[in-house]
């Protein structure tokens, strides 16, 4: 065992410098979920099947979409910064690297909050009435593909994921975009 593997074993599942923000994001996500689920559970059946409620669960989906675009921005910036045409552009690369560090730092907390909104969106859709149409099926499939992403993200911290986090994340992003815009 080399020193790098020993260091990874000692640090735990989540690095110390990210642990605080991840715990804060989990607390925020759980608080949002409990608050909104409490509100959803108090609605009458006529409200659940109204057009006004449709705006409610679409609002959850829109909030998740905004957070997910921020989460996906990390991968887009990572890809852009590796482009060969930026080889001589030191000012642009410096600006992009600052932006990349910012998106990397907030990638996981934003993803946790996005997952909370996705769960709320899913619960509200099932409360409204799940219909077997393209939009609902694509959302359900993208939700199923989302399940391994946070698990492989934990393995990513341990350098044990063999790029499963990226692969399942890309698959989810494609299905999510199909669900959101078609």
C-alpha cells in the first residue's frame, strides 16, 4: 500500500474540506423535503388534480433543473478547459480555472439539493396522477438512471468508481434533457 492509498483510507468517505458543505446541503435538502412534503400531504384531492397543482410540481422540476445545470456546468467547464484551441490563451484559462474551482466546490452540495427537488417532483407527479405518456415515462427512466449517480459519487471520493459516476451522470443528463425539453 502506498502513502496515497493510506491517506485515502484515513480520510473517510468524504474529504474534510468538503464535509461541512455536504452536511449543510443535506440539512437544507432534508428541510426542504420535509417542509414541502408536509404541505403536499395537507392538500385536498380536488387541489391535487387541479391545473394549479400542475404548476406546483413543475416548479419543483424547474428548481431541480436549475440546480442540475449548475452541477453539469462542472463537466462542461472541465471539457472546455482541456480544449487545444485554448493552449495559448492564459487569461481565458485562468478565468476558466477559477470558475472550474467554484463549480467543483459546489458540485456535490448543488447535486444533493437537486436530488431533493427531484424527489419532491416525483412525489407530486404521483400524487397528481401518473399517466403512461412519453413525458412521465422519460422522467421515470431518468430517475432510475439517477439512482447510481450519488452512490458512485461516494466511490469517486475513494477513487474506486472506475468512471461510473461520470458515465451514469452523462446517461442521466441525456435522459434528463429529453424529459425536460421534449
